[in-house]
């Protein structure tokens, strides 16, 4: 298996453009959890001319809503949620400067195009690996919309968060290509068996 | 003589069951994931399956829910005709168990009160309950913690009677391909055939309770399960949709009677963290 690349947030434009679809990465630095409800509210604030609750330029967003933190832990299990639900918000978030998004599952063509336009990347984390990922979280703090409970925006400090570059800034993606390659491999094996 | 079961006892046992099921993935599921890891053909797929197994180990060891989405609390209950519940209704007892289990167990509360107003109920109630009366004086309670990622990618279609097994197979493959990585494959696929539409949907979910990979007792349905599993695992969707052989771990079909005009088909996708448990009181 290829080497794992370490990346640090906030991600610079140059660093984002170096990443290639299919690469395994470990992410360290600040990331912000946001789901559907937080996206809708944040964009409403921007539309009303209010400042965003955190600096969106170069920011990393993680599509996740954690389970409650047990005593002695900064956060409960916190795996990625389904990204496609955020597709309608993503081009706007990218135009505001977001550089890295982490979630699970494929993205629509508008998002892939918008990632390329703004030189940003989309990473796939392992859906369901919530305890494994929580171990990478050093601290967590609710910074906006506490009434949304698990859907509030949290600022996380993470170390070595494992993910795969699923869509790179050049518009390459791994879901379609990975499925196609696997399908061909399966067919070849069936024929030679 | 009817047997009396106290509603408190039901609430206590249900509370415990919710916590256990969310923190400890069932052995039959883990065996199936290990087998899939052995035969996975892509590096990414193997890496993901390793992460999934490691995550399950950590969750059990630290008494933490294996996935943050601890789901909708779904129940299938068989109540003996000789059993009587004292203290509260069965529904209230189950909801009390869910409330306690999800609160005391640090499980995520993922239920909103209204589809449009979307205020979180704060305790993961209401539970969603299917009740059936059976012979005897026992109460058998099966629980599924059904996360949004997988539940949202299910599908229902009323096919024409002549669509037959091939029509069902093609519809399931189409559903799995469309869902891609969103429902967290490798999946356990529940399929409900027949009935009016809500019955097919109920059977599709109930099918997820069966031991992973145990075939239907009806040879025709067992053959269909095998055929669909084979077709789904040739799509290349793979673990988390990133490409691979392990798209599904098992296909479980349940069937019942239906109208002369129709072949209703419901598909309920279970994620790789299929959290289920059964208790008998």
C-alpha cells in the first residue's frame, strides 16, 4: 500500500493542489464539524451580512455530529456523515474559502466542479469508524448553534485523522474510478477462474 | 394462568439492550466482515475493512458506541397471548427503556419531533415498534439501532407480477449502485417481497435481524439471496463505495402473500455496523 501523506490545516492553496485523488492522508490541525442544519444557518447569516462564526478562509469542514462525550474524553465517537446531503451548500462554502472537506460517500458533479474552481479537496473518512476517529481528537468545543445539540458547530483539534483524498483540486475522483477498476478486476478474475 | 410481566423490568432490559447493541457488534456480523477482509481484492478495501474491525474492537473494549449515529430505535416484538404487562403499556415501557439507555449510555439522540419543525426530542424517542402476537407467555424483543446513512438509501417499488426473481435482483442492484458509499457498505441487504406496501417495507427491515448470511428456509428464496449477493458483489462498489469486492456481506429475503396484480419489493440497506439484539422475557 502506498505511503501516507501528512497534511496540516488550515490548508494552503499550494498544499491543496498537490493532493491527488486516491492518496491516503493523515490530517492534523483544526477542523470544524458541520451538518445540514449548521450549513443552512451559517449561509443564512452570511446572506444577512453577518460574519461567519469562524474564519472560513482555508478552513477544513468535517461532516459529523458526535455522540455525547463520556466523562474524561473531549468528545464521543465521531465518524463522518453522508456528504451528498451537503451538496447544495458546498459550492457556496467553497466560494467563501473552505479548502478541505471530510465526509463519506460520493459528491455530485456541481461539487466536483466547484472543488476544482476553488482549488479545494474532498476527503473520504471511514464511515462507522467513529471510535477510531475520536481517538484522533485532542480537544473539542462548541463554537456556534449549541441548540442544535449534536449538530452544533464544534471546533476540533485533531492529530493524524485518517482519510483518503476522494476528489482532488483537478477534478479527479475515486468513487467512479475505484468502482470501475474493481468491477473490471472482478470480471477478469471470474473469466480466468 | 396468564403470566404478568412488570413494565419496569421491560424498561430496564431494553435500556441495557440499547447500550449493549450499540457498543458491541454481534459476532455473526464480525465473522462476516472478517471473511470479507480475507477475500477483498483492493488495497483501499482491505484498509477500510481493517479500520472497521479495529473500530469494533475499540468500541467493545471502551464501552463506546461503535458509530456516532446510534440510530432510530426500531423494535420487533413477539408477545405471547398468555403474557400480560402490568404498570404501563408496552409502548411506554419500550420508550422508557430507550430514553434511559440512550441517555445513560452516552448514545447520540438523533430523533426530531416533527419532519418540518425538526426540534430534537432529546432522548431518542419515539421508538418505532412492530408488535405481533404469538403463542405462549413470553415476550421476545428484537432491537435494531438503524442509522440514517443506510436507512435513507432504501427503496420500495411495486413491480408487475411478471417481473419475477430477475426483476427483483435488478432492482436491488440498481438500489445498491445508486447508494454507492453513502449507506456504509459492506452491507447486509434486507428484502421484503409481497404484501401491501407497508408490509413489504416492514419485512425488509425484519430480514436484517436474521443471523448474517443464514439462508431463507425456502430453497427458492435462498437461491435468490445467493444470486442477488453475487450480482451486488460484482458491481465493484466495495467498502465505503471506494471500489472493491465487498459490497454486501449477505442478502436476506423475506416474503409473504400479495395481490394478483403485483410484486411489491422493499429494500432495506443495513450498514456494516448492523446493530441488533434480541432478548426474551
